[in-house]
């Protein structure tokens, strides 16, 4: 039986998650290698247990490359590249669920692009998201601190703080 970090992680996926990952993998923005898609499609047939008797490296290689001579490094490279895509997919999924944190990431990108008006709008949106949660725990106060610090630095950068002092 074939096993590695990729397989162990795929075992934890539900059918719905596999479908979403398949869509992600088929997007040319995230992946432009047909070999990875084919590799995933072969692996997917063995989900959820990946414990079938014919689930071996040699069988998978034969499914992908027909009668070509087995090459272990080719399979290891495919597994490594697919694992990288899978990890990036998990990050993207988390970003979609974590609205406050993803808003901070976006606002910092806007700040780096000198899009200060959009940055302020995104920070206001972040404040609203934070208040909407109506939970006053450590995360709330930490996020309030980040918002206030980011806005302070924006004002400092655009000289608004210095003008008030003078």
C-alpha cells in the first residue's frame, strides 16, 4: 500500500472537500499541470481509505504513464507538487472562512499598493465585521489594537497626525 503525507491528508477530506479541491486544481490560475490533475484523479478513486490491495506506487504510475518504465522520483515529485497545491487550497479555504483575518490581509495589500482610500474602507469593513461578532474576548481586543495601529500608521504616513500636533 502506498502512503505519504499527501495520502494521509487526503484521507481526512470529505467527498465535498475533494470536489472543491478538484475545482481548485483544475483552475489554470492555481495549477497549469495536467499531470497533477491526472494524478489526483487516480488517487481520488481510492478515497476514503486508500487501503485497497492494488493501491501501490507501481499501479498508480501505470495508470498515469501506461507501459513506461516505473520511475519513483517522478511519482515523488508529483506527490510533492500535489501536496503543495493541497496546502495552498487549505489556506484559501481558511481565508474564506476567517472574514476578519482575510480583511486584514487585503487591507495590508492595499496599503502596500498605496491605495489609501480603499485601505480605509477595508479597515472600516473590518471594524464592522469585528463588532458584528459581538464577542469581547482576547481576539477582539487584539484585532481592535491592529485596526487602531494600522490606521495610526496610515495617518502618520499621510501626515494627518503630524498636522494635528502642530
